[in-house]
C-alpha cells in the first residue's frame, strides 16, 4: 500500500512519516524531495526552469522519477509512506493513477491554518539558523489554499500533538490495509 501524505511545507509531513515508519513493521519512507534535491543540481533543471523560484515539481522528469522510486522501493515494503506537497491537481492525479497500478493508494492531506504553518516554518528556519525563504512562504500559502480540495486526500487535522496525529493516521492506515477487497 502507498500512503500519500500531502500537506504544506512545514506542516509536519516528514515528522509524521518518520514516526509511522518507526512504528510500523515493513513500512518505508519514499520522499520525492530526495529526487528533487538531486535534480536541482543538474543542468537540465537549471535550463528548464524559467520562473523564479524554480520548482522541480514542474519537471516531467521529476514526476517520472518519483514514480519509479516509489515503485522500486515498494518491492521491499508492505507500506510505503510518501510525504509530499503537491498543489497541481493534474500532477497529483497522474501520480496516484500510476502508483495505483502497483498497489492500493491511501491519500491523506494534513491541514492547518496558514498562520500555524508559517509559525512552524519560522521555528524550523530559526532552529537551522537561517532566514525563512521566499519560496517556503510562497509555497506554504499555495499549499494551504489548494489542500482544501478533496482530490489531495482525506483531510487530517495537523494541529494535533505529534503522537496523537501519528496514532490517528496509523488507525486510518490500519483500517484501509485490513479492509476486505471489493468483490
């Protein structure tokens, strides 16, 4: 099963994914940002991104590679947790369709008010001793607005304490994983 955890920058996707993977035997994390970090350093990325700030989600190559990464990792995992910050409906629907050819897909979307997301981003930037970036500010606003759309997954309140949030999501995963298949 693929568990797609969509949500804004700074909302707690990676923290949640790590807690779930540590608590669930056979679960792995497949982070699309890992592919993005590699692509950001290639000439193809630099040449293809004409707008600023550049977003690797707009690269067709990135979208193909994250599917390949997820499918390959899934061969050795019972549950694959995929944290993401998609806002483009077309990109997200294509990802879901391709992953569903390999295994069932559970779509969840962490939601919180923009003010809370900004506070978390500022706290993270401060802990990393760096200023909050323009891209993070712009994308967090886009994410919070876009994620009201149910296409991005079942809404999950990210205002819960991390342990409560992890337990809530674990219950959703368990309910989906052990649900009888449709006839």
